């Protein structure tokens, strides 16, 4: 095994960040998701490391888990800071929530029975494996839909965020209530968990905003980030829906005029909150970019290509992907009507799917489930999204070109009409002049 110099490692990490930046630029021009490029980069790096005899070691899985958690927090926070809550946004919010929740539940049930039929005898364990496969990745969606129309972009941001939150809640609900036999106890546990988390989220959010508006040091934004990471981790240790804490904090910070009312106005200065929000948004944007970069590159390095050549893996993956897109088509059609492209094809699996897959407790792990199914689902769903976005981008450019041509033709027509009108006026003047000369 060949050891890597720390200076070479620093150069390599810096080069990966530079490449990721150019992937983002290329993604905007081609509509191919940068995440897909990062996974391919990771696969190529693994081949290079194998060629040079460099071992990646088991540390990759722990690194993936830590980066995934931090990335998830940063990405959801970034999305929450972008979301504006008002009456006009309400139709988008409830439609996206309906699509995300119903899609998660129906896809999970179908995928669980497919896994149960082909691979795993225990139906409950099949549900545990099916849950990560049923969650849309906001880590892939959010940076990939920037070129869509504002309405569709907002729908997808809400859709991805709700899917992440509800999917994580469902996963830990299954794990936490595996031994509970009473339906009443399960229902009480779910509703009490959600109520406690939401109440705690509002209290913590107002306290943090009040405290941080008083701090005048320059390092307060990373201090705030550290506190949010602690809150998320502590919430997880107590089996709370920690992602709700992050989402609610971001929504309150970005919509302070909606949430800061009554006696709260005496304690919280909206002008200072706006400054914190703008600065904090920049921090989360940059942090999410770096964490996302290394997470998906490491995921690419961890991929074993040999697992993709198994026929049973391919067959089960095809059935799972087909069920995912059929369910999404029906729900998007039901709630959005006719204009469903490219939204119906935007259902990538990614960060959350990988994170929850590695979080399955040992007592619920089954050796009959091949990780190649996970890889196929993630890679193919990302490719489908990439093709849909590229096609949509070409159609939008064509529409813009046609509208510009139409505008140009309209301007030419107006110019011709004016010219004809001036010629008619000149002719009328000539006729009037001839009439005057005859009279003379």
C-alpha cells in the first residue's frame, strides 16, 4: 500500500473543489445535474487509486455518514432560507406536501412488497429497506432545478424538502416502533414526537434569533451553525424529528415579518434579523456546496461496479424504478394537471437514501439485499432527471427564440405599416397638390 503525502492530499481535495465548481457551471449550461458528474468523478478516482495501489479503507463509510448528516442540515437550511411564505405560495405548499407524502407512502408500500417478493422473507425488514428507496433527494433536486420556471422550482424545492423530512420520520418511526404491538401506543408516539419537535423548534428558533442579534463578533455565523449541528444531533439521540428543527428555524429566519408579531417585536429587531439571514444564507450556500461535493465524490469511490452486473439486481431495480415513476406520474397529474413536464421525471434518489441505508440497525440487515439495487436506483433516477432537464432546457431556449423572432416580426410589421401609412400620406399630399394646381 502506498501512503499519500498530506500536501498531495491537500492538492487533491482542492482540485476536487475546483472541478466541482466547473461542474456547476457546466450543469447550468447543459442541465446535466452536477451531482451525477461528481459520482462519475468518484468512480474514476477509485479506478485511479486501484491502479496506483492506494487503498481507500473502511473510513469511507464513516466519512460518508458524517458528511451526509452535515450536508443534509446545510441543504435543508439553504432551502428553508430560500422559501418565502405568503398566501400566494399556499397552493404550491399544500400541493407539494400532498405529492411528497402520498408518493412516499405509496412507493414505500409497493417497493416493500417487491423486495419481499424477490429478496426478503420478513415483510417488516422489507419495509425498512424500501423506505430509503422511496425518498426524493433534496440534495440533488435543489441545485439542479435553478433553471426551471419560478413556480416549478419552488414546487420541487418544497417537494424535495418535505420528502426528506417525512422519509426520515417514517424510517425512524419504523425502527423505533418495531417491538410495539399496540396501535394506540404507536399513534401516541408519532403525534407526541411531532408535537414536541415543532414546539421545541419554535422555542429554540426564537431564542437563537434573539441571542444572535445581540452578538457583534465576526464569528457568530459559524457559532450558530455549530449550535444547529448540536441541536440536530441531540434531537436524533432523543429520537426527535430533528430535521424539523432545522427547517422551522430557517423558515422563521427567512420570514421574520410573518413570525415576529405582537410582543415578540419588542424583543426581536427585524432589521438585524434580515442582516443575519443574508449573511447566514451565504454561509449555508458555500458550506452545502463543499459538503455536497465531497459526499458524492466519496459515494462514487465507494461504488462497487461488479454489483451492477447481477441480473436479479437489475430486474428488481427496474421494477422499483417503474413503480416510483408510475406513482409519481399519477400524483403529479392529479395535483398539477396538464403542465407536469419535467416535474414528473424529477425524482432522484441520493443523499438521504444512502444515509438511511447505512443507518439500518444490524438486527434488521439482511444479506439477501444487494447494495447494487441502491446504486441502480440512484444512478438511473439521476440519469432520468438529467435527460428531462436537458430536454426541458432545449424546449425553453426554443420558446425564447421563437418569442424573440415573433417580437422581431411584430416590430418589422409595425415598421412596414408605418412606412405604408407615410407613403399613403405622401400620395394624398401629391393628389391634393395636383388638385390645387388644376384649380389654379
